[in-house]
C-alpha cells in the first residue's frame, strides 16, 4: 500500500480484515494524506476536508477491520450544519434533521417552501438509494457496465437524474436562496449547478439528509483512527518512507523500491497518490489514461488557515457560507473563463466552535476557502498570490471575523500542485457525466497487472465518502487478483 490517505487507509482496513498481509508505506510522518494536520503554536489545523458527512461509511470502514468506530473516533453532529449568509443580509440556518430544517424554512421562506422541503428530501433519498449500489459503490469493467443491469439506469431516468441539477432544484423551490443552498454542492463535483446533471444531487443528500458531523480532535482524527484500527488488526504502517517506483516483471508487479535502496515485495500494490502522479512518478513507462491526461479538472481553491485573537462575529457557527450577489456569473468565471470569481462566495469554518481544544484558551481557529480556477485557468499565481490573499483576508474582516493572526498559512493552486495534486486542484477530475463511473480512470489497468488505484482520481470520485468507498472497491480488486493467481 503506497500512501496512508483516506483511500489507502480504507483499503488497508478492508484488506487486513479479509486476511491479507498489509504493509502501508507513507512518505509523511502521520497518516491522512490530503486530510492532513498542521500543529503549531497550540493550534491544530485540518489542512484538507472540513465537512464530514455519511458517517455510516466511516463506521463500515472501521468494521471491516474488526473495529468499533466508537473506540477510535467520537463524532458530534454540527447543528446548524451551515449558516448561509446572503448578499441581501438575510440568513438561513441549515438545521440537523428534517423537522428542524422544515421549521427553519417555514420561518425564513414561508409555509409553502417548508412543505416542499419534505418532498425534496424524499426525492433525494430515492436518488441516493438508487445510485449508491448501482452507480457509486461498484467496480466497472467496461463502459457498457453502466447499463448492466438496465433497470437501474431506466429508474434513474424516471427520477429525473438526467435533467440539469439547477432546474431540478428550482422545480421544488421558488426561493432563490433555497435554490442556491441546495445546489451549491455541485461545486464539490467540480461542476456548475447549471451544467451538472441532477443525479449529482446525491451530494446534496449527503449534506441535507444524512447531516454534517465533526470529530472530536478535528478531521484528522478520522485517518488517525483508521490507521490505529488497521494496525490493531495486523497491518504494518511505516511512516517517513518514500516509494520511488513500483517494481514489475513480465507477469505483473513484484513490489516497490524505496529511496535508499530497500525493496518491499508484494503480490499486489495499491496506489493512493493522485492518479496522474502515480503514473508519472511510480509507473513512469506507462502513460496515464487519456481522460487523466486530457480531461476536464475541477476548479481549485485558495485556503487561509489562521489562529486569531478575538471572538467570532455574533451568530457565527461552525460552518458559514457567505454567498456573493452574483451566482451564475461566478460559475462562468471559474469554469468557462478560468478566472477568479467577480463577486466571491466563500466558506468560513471555525472548528473551535465545536472543539475549543483545537486552539489555545481564548483563541479561535478559522479555515477560509474560496473557489478558484485550477492551473489550466488564466491566473498567474506567482504574480497574484499576495494580492489575492490580502483581498481574501480583507473580505473576511469585512464580514466581522477576527483576522489578527498569531499563526497563519495560505495555500493556492500552485501549492496544491507542489503537494502532488494534478492541475493544482485537490478535487481531481470534474464529475461531468463522461468522467464518472465507467468513464472515470479505472482502479485497475490491463497494462499493469497487480496494480490497484484508490483515491479521488479513480472510482467513485471526490469527497471523503467517495474516497472511503474507493478503498473498499480497491480491496475488492485485490481479492479478484488473489482469486486469479498469475502464471
């Protein structure tokens, strides 16, 4: 196993639980990969994902290693899940639980929209229950697999999965604020809600119906817990180890070569690095699939992490979305012109709202994210970096947040690329239809018998839930290899 990111740790838990001998080799000194940790000056910052949903999939991953999640991880519901602040000064809290959210909508948007919310949740649930087993949590052996069996595909058509996402949401809600609130999740898939298919409302289901949670100790507690569970089940985890190449013979992989000359033998190698870089750096004589080389990548983001003096503005919660005036124009700028948002919408997360231990007493940590073009866009980040950061901090201050930073870190798309993320985006290939399911880079390659890929660059895709599933699907591929020994 190369890499102890969430995909690699998920695969390790599933494989060790199935009786495989597992060795995880991680370049960093801690597990987590993109779900990293910055520990400085008494502050503990998560450097990757900040929103956690679908906790049942996390529990399943622990269970695969014979572990009880509660022994390794304590999760608390985030309520409100988001404080949505609109440019007209109004605020809607996204509440935990259908009844609470219906009451919030009734109060802020009226009885009619509240009644519609129940029907919307029912539709989201039907969509999720259809998509998860048939289109998400499964391996594909060819593009024809999407229509085998045919009935789920026909059911997806009947549910309206191939309509545009924005129009599907607006068919339920007349209030533009609710339309934004239940469609912005398309950005997690690298898409505009005006261009994405409604089937990607499955991401809205994860937020709105399943709910948002936060681990005690921060998001990094998830990979720490998974690593501990895998180790307890018998996996070997080695940190501070650099893998230089996958070694292969005419019949398939033989193991990996480490910096310093050591080799580790293996019958199968699971690769967790970003898929294009795994091909380039570890499988240098084999070109990555065409879609990984020439496909459309998701927008990126700039992130400002800061440990600050002072209190949050009145009403601030754990997750705060600040929508700009312009909506469609922002997506056009990011996705069509490769430019920064003309009127930015940003996410301001303060983990210390839920867990004060993540900062020194009397201090606050904030995590500010603004979507940006990736490195295929038209922004010169060398020239723009300082000006962009200053503008972002200025907007945060104008919203009432403290910005007197004791410690800070700023990450832009060029930084993401230096961390090994193709096109400078932590969100990998966008999830347009022809880069999803059987059209996405597969987790196995016929040219590379014994190699299995996990992570956001392969199936099923981007986000903590999908990456955890990628580990399970990767373990399934290793089982297939074990059942069909090489000659």
